[in-house]
C-alpha cells in the first residue's frame, strides 16, 4: 500500500499552464528572428527555466530573459493560477489519513510557495523540494531521494505523480512507482511512451492506491 506520495507541481496539481506559456511569450517578444510559439513551449515544460531559456534562445547568457520571464510570471501569478479539479480535497483526505505528502518540482522556491499558498495547499505537504534544493533537477532522482529522506519514507511504499517524462524518469531512477496524469498538456500517448506504473484521469483515483476510500 502507498504511504508516501510525491507530486510534481506545474501541470500536475496546480494549473500554471497558461501562466507559463504567456510568461515565455512575453520574455521572447522581439527576441530572435522568429517568434517563440506555444507549439515549441509545451513539449519543453517541466525542465528548469534556465535550461529552457538556453534551448529556446540558443544563447549561453540568458539572465535578461529569465528576469523578464519572472517579472511577468510573478505579476500575473494570482490572476492565472488555480488548482486542478478535486486536487485540494483529495490531498486533504490523504493528509488526514496519515499519508505522507511531498512536492518535487523544477521551479524556484518563491513561486512554488506562491502557488501552494494561493491554492490553500501549502500546509498539506511534509516537504517541498524545489530546484533551489538540488544539484541536479529531474529527471535526475536527487529531488525524489531528498523528499523521501525528509519524510523518513520507505521508497517501496512511495509513488511520484507528474505530467511529464521528467517526473516518470526520475521515479524510475529512484526505484519508486510513478503516476502519469492524463490532463498533461503533452497528452496521454506521450506519457505512455515512458511507461508510468499508472495513468490516472482524475486525481481522486490516487485515493484507493493509498488505502483511502475512493470518490
């Protein structure tokens, strides 16, 4: 039975998709010979921001683009961010049942905490591991292993829930089970290629995995 559940943040429990896309479009406005498009942005969501900026710009120095992105992202955050359906209620039920909960994300701590506080979920998590807390972000398993240590959790009774292959591959490397969420912008066929242990269509499907009564 699952006793520890680790969650990716963006695109998994918090819907920041439109905020992220608009932040990239803003940061790259007037940059490069061709405009950055949503079609290029979506497949790369889930990577650390600096990696994405280097990839999209072809430049090594991207501090100006990161600053422009973050200024827009923070200024529009509360307007564009919300939790996905049933997430808060499901996490509250898991927490009340004694299931250990953690976040493992490739975003910085400031905006991670902003999103969790805005949606009323911050206090449900026993640990929050951000890109600021690791040397190697997902798909490296460092963040998952740190979260398990923080929670004093058994890997054999843990799962990682996410919307991208970065989450699934990190879980594979950490030797824990994985859950792909079908509401990923990348699509269910994309997730299946990385062989998650489970794919769910509704966050409440996690409840029986942890021995908590279902919907």
